C-alpha cells in the first residue's frame, strides 16, 4: 500500500505543478483561456491574481515532493500537505467551481486515504 500511496501523492504533486504552469504562465494564452473559459479581457485583468494562485499550487507540490523525498519519516509532511490540498479543493469547489472538488479535492482525499491505510 505504501507504493500506491506514494504514487498517488506524486500524481497529486504533478497535478499541482500543472496548475502552477496553467495559472502562472498560460492564464492569458489561448490554452489557458480555453481551459478556464476566460475572455481575453478577464484573463488580462486577473493575470496577477492567477499567478499568485499558481505560486501557492507550486508550494503544495513542493511540500508533497519534500514529503516523498523524506521517505517513511515524511508521513507527517505528506499528511499536512495533502490536508492543505483537500482544504483548497473543498474551498475552491464551494466558492469558484464545483469541478475543483473533483480535480483537486478527490485526488488529495484518495492519496490521503491510501497513505493512512499503510
């Protein structure tokens, strides 16, 4: 089960690195605007906010990767950062778009469940 948990945590980390790229670098580009269904005007006006959000997603990914690098002694780090991912996903799902629950919170919950089952 440890291997499955670590794979799930790595996938959550990669997902958050993808969010970082989308929000920091592609927000106002055609791919980013299509992904988030943004008008060019809104994307331009909110670019700074999106970059800040992307940076936070990068911190979540870094924390998860740090926990993985620590190995077995990193369980507390993994639990903490997965909890942060889950809270962010729940909040985003409640305040921005329900799809965030499935894209962010559910993978975090799954990884946390696998981790705690080990």
